[in-house]
């Protein structure tokens, strides 16, 4: 498939002047729904991928193959530009190269590589970032492995919650020199931190989560933030909805009396029934 157009739209977001909230997507239907209600982009997170594919928590249990396979399903189902959380690149800098190759091939518009020491080492209960030198090696490897320059590579760090602001700023300065296309940050909590980060880099900034103090798109946009995730409420809502429906059926509620079910029209829309009906008439019916 040709992924260029969606990658161009992601580039326009990163190079623009506004700040958007992306949709959290995890499968083909969620991507189509996000696009149908007007989201400009999607975020495919490692934590939600682990839940959706394995039913497991975010402990780096998902393999690159499983992650990439689900990303392909998402991208094949819609043309929503999607950013993927590729965690630590599934290993060292050489594994990062393989990760970029695989995720580029399945149509992602952008991906993040983070500098957290993952998976957690034996006997170490503290989550910590890797050294800046190793982080730089991973970012350089990611940029070198990319064959389509329109796909954005984002350096991700959550160091601010682990080693503080000054170390985070040092990492941003180092990663910017590797040729990455943006900085993805987790753990930022104050406007003062955002101001310091914006003063440190000219790259577009993306946030993994927002606390109330900084949830202001005008302020964020003015300080270089182009993309701010609002968590993963859609998948969490789906868990609750499925459980509630199963519980109601188990308790004796009749299917016709269930609440919160989608209309037939919505199911037909997200499954693209009209497309498949037309194909059936064109190719199966004499």
C-alpha cells in the first residue's frame, strides 16, 4: 500500500502551529471510529496493544511481530495517520533498526523510541532511563534504519519523573542532534517545565499525558507542543461496556432489552458493508 499521504498529514501536524488531541486506537474498528468523528491522528500505545493483543499489562511482554501485525491491521482499515509507541525498540540499537524497518513497512506515520531501561533488570525495582550515550545510539540507529523520510521518528523520554528536569533537557539536546523529527515526553506536569523544554529545542514536542495544570491547547501550541494524548479512555470504556453487557446477559436481561448497543447503521458503517456489498454484486453475481 501507499502510505505517503497519511505520513504527509502527520508531518503537517508536526510542522504546524497548533496542538491536537489524537485518538487512542487499538484495532481496525477503533481507527475507523476515530476518523469518522473527526480526529486528525491516532496513537497506538504499547500498553494498550499489550491489553488488546495479549490481555496482559504493560510489562514489555508483547513481541515486535505481534505489535507490527496489529499496527498493519489498524493502518489497513483506515487512512488515519497513526503514531506508534515502539517502547525501547525491542532491544538494543540493532533491534531498534529492525523495529523501524518493520513498523515503517506496516504504514505508521510516526513512531517513538524511548530511553527507559526496558525490560526491567533482575533485582532492580526502580524504573530508570538508560544512559544518554545509549539513548543517542538508539536514536541514531532509528534514523539510519528509516528508508521513507516522510515517516517521522520521535525520541521519547520519561526522564523528568525519574532523574529530573536538567537531565531531561540534556537528553533533549543530545537527541535533537541525531536527526529525529520530534521529542515525545512523558511525566511533564508544570508550565515551567514546558517553558524550559520549549526553550531548549526547536523540534516539535509531543506529550504522552496531560495533568489539569497544562491541559490548555493554546498554551501548549505556543510552546511547541503539537500533539497531546488524553489517555486511553476508549479502550477502557470498551472493557467496562463488554463486562456490563455480559453481566446483564448472565443476570437474565434479554438481548432486546440491553442498553448501549450500537445501531445497525453504525455497525454497517464501521464494517464498510456498502463496499463489500458492491464488491459482491460486481464480482460474485452473474
